[in-house]
């Protein structure tokens, strides 16, 4: 049905496999004027598209790797607990029905949603921004990218992941104390791990693979981060 709204604008959704982005396009025909005059003109078929892009590939990559990292962290904790409780029967401990039921699905979903909704998209946007501002592959630009990554993205990630977990656990009232007690030490430990990783990321890894590389590194980082966030 061709009503006034359909003449004013149309929308479409498409997925670009090359960029891994889900695009929403809102198109306004040039013939639609403020006074509603729809008379054709030489450019009547021209459109003024507005695209909203969601980096779906980066989001999925970060979400899956966040799930793997949290699962690895849970298994590591269970292995240590099993070693302390039953050092001679680890295989039984890990294959029992009781052990499988002990998997924290809510915690896994919490970390996966963080990777998919927050870390993956925001990191992709951040890396694209750095590559636009610091285009040339020089030692100076590499150093600037590493420094900016640690003083901007590092604190942002720690602040958001603490807030995200507190929100899911219904403990936002404890967030200021959590920041005061653990944020700075977590950030400093993060610098020790992420500065070398960032040097490799910006110096060697292609732009389209940087979120995947850093998310892969985050599997190991999650051993530490999950322990920090799950402290009572």
C-alpha cells in the first residue's frame, strides 16, 4: 500500500560479508520535499541513504571467545577444587553428572553477552578510529596506538566489565567500592599483559583480524579477570 510514509522513506537491511557488518539503510527520495511536492525531477530516483552499521562479525567473534575464556576459567577453578578435595579421582569428578550440573550458565551468558554487545563492537570501532587517525605504519604511530590503547581502551574495558557484572548480579550499589578496591590493581596487571599483546596487534595483525586476536588473548586474561570479578 503506497501511503505518505512509504513515499517519504524506505528502509532495508543487508549483511556485508566483506566487512562483517549488519547494515540498516534509511533512504529518502530526493523528490520528497518539505511541502509534499512529489513531482518528478531529473534526480527523482536519487536517494540520500543513511547507514547504521553493527559490526556483527566482530561481535560474534568476541562473544564466542568470551564464552570460551569464561568456560576455561570455570574449568580451571573446578580442577583446582577437585585436586584439593579428591586428588586421586579427578576424572570421576569431571565426568560426573553432579559436576556437569555445577556449570555456571548465568556467568557464562553474562560474559558472552558482554563480548557480543559491548567488547566486540566497541573494540572494532576503536581500532577503525585509530587506523583512520594514525594511518602510516611508523614506529611513532605504533607507539601511539599502544599507549592510547592502554590509557583509553584499557580503563574503559575494566570499568564496563565491572559494571556489567554488577548489573547482572544486582549489586550496582557495591560498584563504587569494587572500583576503589580492585580497578587500579586490575588495570596495572592488565598493562603487563596487554602492552606486549598490543604491540603485536598493531604491528603485525591486519585490521580485520585485530578484534579476533585481542579476544583470543582475552581467553588467557579471563583466567585473571574472572577470578577478580568473582571474589566475594
